[in-house]
């Protein structure tokens, strides 16, 4: 919807000192930098906590849903004005200081203009930012104000970033073309309005003339040159960066971003994304969130006629706002998929906001049941915790789903489901005493003993692997199993990348910056941590195969998920990258699985290297044409870094597939944790394909029904399902035709073909 682009103006997510966040370009966590700088040193005031516990309590007379709406409205109202991460108080303070400055005091003018330039840029007021920063550069370069070399570089870089962001807004955000923000920039993606990018190039070249070894400026110069068609020849040889790391080969064609055509290109800041069939009509719908406290959660219903319809209001979701991440499951076993909204990530004390458990009530829409369920807390004794990651599993195998929530400044929570719609935190009793800055939690039965184990990815400590002891307790075996790296963890998942039947483990690092990305492409040394891929042996052991599989890369992933791009039966993956600073302009990356032997970077081949900051990722066959498309939620943390989401249509490979929707009876209804084994034959070769039922990675959610590629096979010779129950019951089916959606209910020996339903007349696309 075009008018939604107006929402990018006037928002902010972090108040960070420009001379530190931009000059350092380090791999510090945003929360660490914010903690050091958000105290508003010039005013002498500490940040004002915006915890729900510090506000007037919602009226007990309201039902739970209305109580949550009231609370979220208060959080949003406070954030818009006073929150040091979200409000414009710092801009107003600096503007007042600028009006009071002493005439002729050029050092004072430089200080205020530079700070104002950054703050205006943060808020998306790009022209005002450029005006201040250009004058700051003039004061320095003409020698009117003495400055250190470091501060001069910082100011010049900020001016370049302001022009780069103006170029993005004019040519990408406000453009009907879906090609202008891809990397490498294609010939049809050159900026039709190149003036801003050329201005940025002038400042970047000025900076490089002062310090040729500035890899951040070098990286941005190469990107800017691509947008105006001057890469590589328009860049002096010493400053060129090769992009041949993107030239991996695979039997894939170029994908097309059709989000605008489908009506799902909503503009927002960073957020989560779920691809799921919420109304049981067989079509995969799309839900997206926006981390801004006033950012509306949106549900797009797939109407089966080549588009989506925004049904947010009629689904009862109006007023459900905020949330950096989303995760879905049928927590009450009623055949309707429910949703958990996670809030407060990166915001420290200001992030003590309640999470929302949204119960899907079918035709009546969604209802927030967080308070009654015990998921949200609203008391001074037990305040809410800032969080961004959670995962569902039946850890005690009693037939209903439990929930693990990883928090940033509070203990990890393990909510045990009592089967009556209420949860109790049993983390301490279970031995899950985790007080680190948790950024990823994921369940998987890595030792294949029948119960789900838990992997915890930490930003400030070694990662943890908790083995389920089968008696309600867990033991940390992360170091013993040698899967405790990286030290600055983020997105992670369990999967079987090589189809050997044993669960493997992917763990990413969040420690790189633009400088590290540039150095990696130049072949230079960098201290940034790399991705980690651990190959499981099925008996509880792992081997680090990162280098052997071609993944020893410097990447800054946030959103991440996996799927099968060409339905060859091997899982590929897509990483949404980025960081808070504007200079974290790095492409999202697509990796193709070379039949279990390794991975190749097919970003350029598939045309999926979007430069905007990537968050929630999902693989799903949205148009039901037999291949998996890829949706990604885009947008940064700063108000001026909003962007529209993307949906890349898969052109298809010609391979076959089978989509399996499991329904538990003794097991949880979604069959989360089930193991699936397909036996197929391609020519004279018989092979096995394995899947583990979950929603994929920890930032973005695939549908819980499993679409499984079977290559050239036209039939599945045998389908085996190991159900996630205490008996570890197994069912086997034979000779199932390919290219269909089937439903299998636990204990039922029949297979039901799922037929899609759609409205009799074409539903209107979202506007």
C-alpha cells in the first residue's frame, strides 16, 4: 500500500551517539553501544524506562484482549515522545541548542550540526541531515575548525551515508522497480535518479583520499558505483572489491520480487514473518510484524487468485502492535494455528514489554490470551523481559506444546503447557538456568532418543545445548558436544542438510560489520566470527564441517530460514543480513545445497541479494505451482531505515514434490518434532529424504506442513513417520503419487488428499 510508506517518517528505534556508532563500525552488539550512549549525556538525564510495569495498570474490568490493547497503546504513546530509543526528544533538544549557539563559535556549531545531522538522518529527515552534514564537512575541509583525523572521517562518512539513504529512498523505496536495491545491481536496476548516489561517491572518494585503508568507505563506494552503472571501471583499481563470491552455480533461474503485485509490500521497520495457512483453506497466508511499538501486526490472506488481501482488522488484530519476531503453533490442539508475538528486543529496560499469545478463534478472528495463559506478565514482582526468540515443542511428551522463550536481560523461560490453556514457567526446575543475552532457541532431537533437546544461541557467551533427560530436566552438553561456538550467536536451527537421517546444527554469528564484509571479499584477514555448521552423527556427536561445506564466510545474519529451492530433496537456505547502523549495507544471501556435499552462494544467480536489512524469512509455495517461493521482512531499526517487504517468486525447476500435513492425536496436533523419511527412486538409484517437523530457523517461520522435494521421482515408494509421542510410534505408507498435498492423522492408516478452496469470484488485492 503506497500510503503506508508515510509511516517511515518520524519514527526512531535507537538513540545512539553518531560519533561512536558510525566511526567505530565495530562488531559490538547494538544493545551494548546503546547502553553506553543512550544516557543523553548532554542533558544529564538517564533514559526513562518504558516498561509496562512502570505504567498505570490496565483496568481489571477489561477482558484480556482489551487489556493488552490498552497496554500496547500506552507503550506506543510513551515511546513516540519520551523513549530515548524511539522519540524525537534529542532532535528537539539539539535544535534548541543550535538556535542558542554563540555567533562565530564554529567548533560549537560543528558539534551541534554533526549531532543534528545524525539525528535527522535517524528519523528519516534526509534533506535536513544533508544540509547539516555538508556544512560540517565544509567547516573541516576548509580548515575553519580543527579536528582529529578520526572525527573528520566520521563526519565525511555520515555525509556520504545521508546521500546514500536519499538515493535508496528516491530509487528503491519510492520506486515501482523491484531491481534497484539488489546486489550485485543488475543492468535493469540502475538508479533512474543517480544524483544522490553520485554525491555519496564524492564524499566516499574524499574519505578514501584521506585514509585509503578505510574498508567501510571502500565497500560503500563499490555499492554506490553499481547503482549508477560505474562498477567496476568507474572505481580506481586500488578501491575495487570483487564480487565473484556470488557466482555460484546451480540448476536455478532468476527469482522475481513480486511483493508489490501481490499486495504484501508493506513498509515497516524490522519485524517477524510467518508463512502459514491460518484459515485451513489450503493456501499459505502471510503474517508480518513491525518492531515499532505503534507498528501494526498485519495478516494477509491468500485468496488463491494470485494475490493477498489484508484482513488485519476483520481478523481482530487491530491494535496488536510491535514485535520483532513471530512464531506459530496450535498450542491448544484445536486445529487452528495460533501466534506468539515477541517484543522488546535490543531495547534493554525499555524493552520490558509483554509478549502476546494470539489464539486463533477461526471465523471470530484472533484474541490475545496472554494474561490468562500466563505468557504476559504485568506486575512489579515479575516484570516482562525483552525478547526476540522462542520455540514450540512438546518437551515432556504429554501431547500439548510447551514453549521456550529466550530473553535478553532476564532468565530463559520454559513454559509448560497444562493442556487447559495455561502455562507455568518450569525453567528453574528443569535445570535451564540461562541468564545470558539469548538471541536464538530451537528444539531438535539431536540424539534420536525420542524427546526434544534445546539449543540456545547467546550473543554474549558460548552457545548451549541442553540434552533432554526424559524426566523433565535438562543437562548442558554444549561444550562436551563441541557446538558452543560462535561466542556471539544469533540465528540457528536444526536440520538434516545431507539426508543421512541425523539432525545437523546451523549456528550463525552476529559479530561482523561492513568493514569485515569488505575484508572477506578482498581476501584480507578479519577477526570477525564465521558461520558454523555442525554435522550430527545421530548418536549425539557433532563435527564442525563449516569449512568443508564452503560456509567459512564472514556474514552478519539476522533473519534466516531454509527450504528446497529446486525440489531436489536437499535443503537450501537464505540469510537476511544487516545491523543497526546505516553503513551496514550488505546483501541478503542465498545458498544452494550441492546434494549434501557443500553449499554455493547463488545470490547473484537467483537475484535475491536485497541490500536492505533482512529479518523474518520463510520458504513457502504461496501460489501452489509446485515450488517454494521466498518471503523476507525488510527494514532497519532507525526510523529512516524503513523498507517494504519482498516476496521472491520461484520460477520452478521441473522437479516433483509431496506436501505432508500431519495431525497428531496422542502427539501434539501440529506433530512438531515428528521425523519423516521418504524413500524414492530416481532412475536406478534409491535414496532417502528426511525431514524434521518444525517452522525452520529462529527468525522467520515456514509453514508447519512439510513440502518435500523428491527430484525426478514421480512416486514416493515409502513414507515413514515417527510421531513425537512417548511411545515413539511409527506409521508407514506406500506408493504415494507425487505433486499433491496430503493429510495424515496419527493412528489412521488412510491418506487424505487435500483440495484447495478459493472464493467463487476473485478477491480484491490488498491496496
